[in-house]
C-alpha cells in the first residue's frame, strides 16, 4: 500500500513539472517564422505576390516602395516586352532579388505603376542596383509620370553593366502634372541570348525640387 502511494505521489510531481515547463519554456520557433525553410526555388511570373508573411520587412526612413528588395515577393511588378520575371535567391543585401530574362524580345522590361500620386514640384529619385550575367549588357531605368493611361513626362538613365558585380543606377524626376501617378520601369536594351539582369535594393525618395536659376 505504501509503495502504491509513493508511486502516485511521484506521478503527480512529474505531471506538475511537465506542465510548468510547457508554460515557462521558450516558444516553438516555427510559430514565429524562425524555422521557415529557405529553398532556392524560383517562381517565374508576369506579376503577383505569392505567399506573404504576416509583416513586411522594415524600410528605410522616407522609402516609398513597399518591398524594395523583393524579400516578400514580386508584388505589383509586371514583366513587359515579352520578358520573363522571376524572384530568385542571391540578393545584393537580402536573400532575394528579381530576375529579368528575355522572352519574345531581346529588350525585356519590368515595371511598377501607380507607386503613388505625384505632388507637383516634388523631386523623386530612384536608385536601382543591377547585376548582369554577362559583361556589356545595356540597361536603362525610367522614372515617369502617368496620367490618363499614358506617360506625361519621363526621365531616363542608362548604363553598360560590367557583369558579375552589383552596380547602382539613379534617375531623378521633377513632377509637373497634378494628380499624375509615378511609375518605374527597368529594361534591358540589348540582352544577350541566355543572359539575365538581376534587380535589387531599390530606393525611391521624394524631396523638394531644386530651384531653377
């Protein structure tokens, strides 16, 4: 009888210890997204965000783009000129980047429209980090106002990429049309067969336009 009572008491103590450890122990990392698999699979698309986590990555102060390093997905970016757009592993600073490859044209593009409504007299500056798979790839970046379904004004910058390294390209534009929407386009002017351009770490900032002399 005494042995049975001791066994019951030990069982009760063990049960209490297990309950307490579950209450005060560290939470399961998967519940916080800490154990999410990091597969390198790509998703070729002409747009669309795919699966999204509960929160977007933190942004730099004043940044106007929602996910400038494609850590969440491609968002509202769309392929143009028959291009093939994919989100791939191997970003400049984060885990991901956008990949632009030729489809039906050697001049594929990717763009995002309706970034925000422009304020007349504001200067907008976009910086895009680019990396070509082959040296000598010619690229351009457009920063434009769109109104009534067409471009009202645009500023463009171009560069010849060296290949195998990240290079920045910046465009500045002073807005004119009240109510126009800001749009960004990245394009490869002459993409070699089998080549691609990686796009990452965009920065879009607004400031007061410089006064004219």
